[in-house]
C-alpha cells in the first residue's frame, strides 16, 4: 500500500456548482489542516465559520491496471460531498470520524479534479446538532487527506486483539478477489527484530498465534509493536500493544471497584480535552496534537484523558499510545437526541469510531451514549451492541448527569457536579446509582466554579482546592474507578454558555495551555519530579481586610518548611487521612517559632501570643472568639503583656507593616532533602518567560506549528497575575514562519501565547517577544523540509 498525502495545493472559497468541474485558480490557496475562517480569541461566534465552502485541487495520477485508488478524509466538519471530475463519488455526515471513498472506477490516468463541497452549518439532522452545545464546532477540512494506492485485492480492515498473555488474534477483511497468501510479522520497532512470523497460504480472515517474548503495554511502560501484514502484493503496517482490561472488585475487599490494566489496579485520574485551539479552532497539525498529549502526561501527570465529546485526531491517540496515556473516547453529541434518522447517523458514528480506533492500546473505554443525554434504552441497546460486536475486548460506558439512570453499558459514567464548595467532594456510589457496575466520575467542577487566570488569589485557590477535594473524595471511598475532571483548558463556546466573552473558563490551563493554580493539583500526584506551588502571593492587598488566612502548598513533598527572611517559621505536613497520595498541605501559621527565637519568649507563652496574633489578623478586635479573649486576658494579667507590646508584635509578625520587605521561602522536603524551593515577596522586577514547544519545525506532508506559551513573572518566579500588558511577537524572517492570529495581543492574568506556522520554505529565523518596559526574549527557530 502506497500513501500519497494530499494536504497541500488546495484552493478554497465559497461553493458554487462550477466548482465540481472547473479548477478556479482565483480561489485562495490553502494547506490542510484548514479552518474556513479564523476566529478571535474572545467573542467568537458560529456565524463566523458557518456556510457552504469549496475545497478543490488537481490530482495527477499515473493509473495502473490492477490497482485501487482510495481517498481518505480524516476530518471534514461537518457534511462533505466529494466529486471527482464532476461526478459525485461519495458523501459523509459527521465532522468527527474519518471516511474513505473508492475512486478506482472514476479516476483518470493523468489530470483529475477533486472537489469537496463542505457544509459547515450546524444542521439539526446530524449529531451533535439539534439543540444547544457547550463548545464551538468549527468548520473545515481540519485533518489529513490522503490517497491510498494499493492492489485491487487488498486488506480493507485489520483488527488486532493482543492480550496480556501474549496471545494475538488478527481479524482481517479483504476486498473482493481470489484469496491471497497471508504473512503476519510482529516487529519490534525499537530493534527492528521480528518476534513472530505467522503464515497462511489460504489467507483466512482470522489468524491466531502467540508472541511469548513480547513486553506488555501499560501506562508506565507503553511498549508498542508493529504488525506487518503481507497479503499477496499488498503490504501494510499497524501499531499495537499487548494489554488486557478487566473491570471487577478488589480481591482484598469485594466492596472496592477497580479497573485493571494487565491485572494491575488502576485509578483513572484525568482531565477532559476538547480538540480546539485559539484562532484556528480544530485545524492544527499533528505536532500540536502530540504536544497536548505530552502536556497531559508529562506536565499535568494525569494517566487518563476523555476526548470530549467526539473522537479526536489519530495523531493525538497515537501520542497517547506512545506516552501511556489512557483514553476514554465517545461518539459525537451533547445532551440532544434527535429523530430516528439522527439516531441512525449516531449508530453509524459508533461503528466508525470503534473500527477506526480499536487498534490503539491506549483506548480503554468506548463512550456509546450521547453526552449527558436522557435515557433511551432502545437506542443505547443498539450502540452498545455495535461496540461489543466490533470490539469484545473493551468495556463500554456513556456519560450522563442523571443519578440512577438506566445502565446498558459496562461502566456507569457520571458527571458529578454535586460539590459546591461545602460538604463532601463527591456522591457515593449508592447515591449515584443503584447498579453494581463500576462508577466513574466523567466530569466534575468546570462550570461549578469558572476561574480566570486573572481572578483574585482566593478565587484561584478555591478553584484548585475544589479539584483536590473531588479527586480526594473519589479516591478515598474506593467505589469510584476514576475521576476525569472538567477540563484541560479554557475553550470558546456558544452564546448560551461561558462568560460574557463566550469563553468557558473551566480549564486547569488557559486557552494557550498556560497553567492555572489548579494544574498543580494534578501535577503533584506523581513521584518523578518535585512539584511545589504556593497558592498565595503573600501580598496582603489581595485579601479582604489584608488577611491572607490559610493558604496551601500543592506539592508531592513529605514536608514543607516555611522561612521568613531566612528565619525558620514552622514545618507543615500533608493530611495522612487524605485519599489523594499528595494532598494540598495547609499552611495556617506564618509566625511559628519566631517569637521564641527573635523575642526570647517562653514556648508556652509564645504559643498563646501566636494564637492571639493570628486571631486578631483573622477576626479583627471586634469579633474575637471567647477562647482568644481568654488567652489575651491571661497574657495581660499573668504575663504582663501591654497593648503597646501587643501592637508592636502584631505589626512585625502579623501585619508586616513598616518593616523591611518580607521574603518568604518555602522548602519542599523529600526524604530529608530539599528538592524544590519557592520564594514569595513584593516583586517589582518583571520579566518575560517564553516556552517554545519546538524550535525545530519540519515541513513534511504539510505545514508544521510551534506553540509559544508566554508568561510575565516577577524576580521570584511568580506569575504577575494582574499584568495585562500588550505583548508583540515579531518573526524576523517572515518567509520562513508566520504568526497564527494577531501578532500583538494582551496578556491575561500575566499569561498569553501564540502559534508559529511554517510557510513551505526552509531556513532559520529569530522570533522576538516584546512587552512594554520588559527585556525582550528571542527564540531562535529552524525550519527544514523533508523530501
């Protein structure tokens, strides 16, 4: 099989019937992935990208007898009609699954005209449309398009079932024609070693054999293999992994539910992901899909992602395979169930989803319900049957917000929005469902507490704590198999949702993938690298009445030591009763041992003075609890404390007024050693910090993109969350790279970003990031072209 990529050399414009037969060179030249219209970061609206559009290109083919020519379109939002040389050769009615059209009977030797009529409107006759939707459904040919050239007698579909016992079952579907000799080789791509060779002269559609030397695929060890299929003259390769999934009770406690990956108990700790990006919506090449998977696995350190609310790019799932990131993927939809014709399309979507993604070892759950829809047993009996018949190796699920909903799937996936900041973090299994099936929190938080990167410190802290509390509750009760929170990053939405600018500020990252404080809740749940984020800037002006109050260290350390101007204050420890492996550490005392060391106080007296000073700070003089009033009276009567002395101590150790600037230092301690250090102080020396996803871009089958994440920080490394500076990005050599979207934009919460896109030209360039009054940052970029 030969693959000819068709991402370049397209012409784009408004559709008219002439587009079927005439190559119009006046249309706009574009490359795929493509969005029909770039939208602004804020106040985007579907009217900006809805319409009927034309994608046309010449296709020069040297046609050979005995060969098939099959067009593959991996993503066309939302309804596509495909014409070849004026003839309608196929259509597809889903923007989120791929489709293939056999062009063999129509394609000409020499020049051909390929035309795609793309309807990007929100047509209520197809999923996910029909009612309101809480995300924008951008239009365009936004994934790869390619031509498969293969022998007429070829493999049409391959399903690889490879389990933890190193047994492999391969189910093959062939095109019509005489059976061909079949050879299957399991290759190790790391060593190019053949682990097993299986041959069958009859070319049977089902083959089974063992690969005893194979290593298992798991989240911690995502070992992948290549199955080379040789059917007559047709040769193809598929990536897969050996692994098994099982749902069941824990052997040690039958009341505990778990999902087992290769018989290893696994708690699904994850985030939901949309496939959207600022300005271009869905249209990003594989490098950006891979970058999102990397951020989830290596920065946020989650082990699971839900592809809400539709199947996502193969390149994203490929990256999940390589990284060991577990995937819960689902059919397109959002609450609404349409008529029987609409349901039939959803059933087709289910079949397409399972067949197109079932060789990915990272996928562990099929979502076969319309997200948050009402019960419809007849409909969902069919979608479940489709998934189980096409793939008996994986459990099904389906996301609902209903308690005690009907369950036809294997896992009860429930959007638990019960937590409002008080009480317990999650409903128990008995409260959510009467079913015995495993319970998965498929969404939580999100719209319950939208948080912008520039919200005040207490708001951002509460956002992080809510994520920690729900995750903690789900892990603690042992009746949940996982918690997949809403969501990875902020995203644009319809007018019915989001803030006034039509952005859902529900993410633990902003739209450009810069971390909010809540990101540290997830990042800290691992052992590979030290994490320490402090929820307070320690600036009293951020807080009502200047009272900072309790704040938190989000860390995977055993202990956090607090210092004030290098004087030790106190050590703080995680709550040993928490469900989280590394719960937030509460810091409720910024005076600690200082009175003993600096004032020479007796420890018992110092303890009472600290309690009084902290209470004065928290309650003020008029609302002191009786216990504090009693301590204060004792200090006056027994220890001869005067109001003048109390005011002096308060000013130095609690208020911090009039003294030299206080620099707070937090040391994260693991195994008795300092593994990370954070300082907080009244910062005034701001600087730009720029993170580039890749400084070496490759022009290959299409353009490449690099993401710039931009933050404004003070000298202590704290994001200046109230900085709304204008930021400008300049490409010195615009022949090599161009900026996607505006080149000047505003930092929001001290953070912003942009994307750099190759132009088809190789070479070097510098990219300069500037903000008024700050030292510019230069990023050196290189673009090379693949042959």
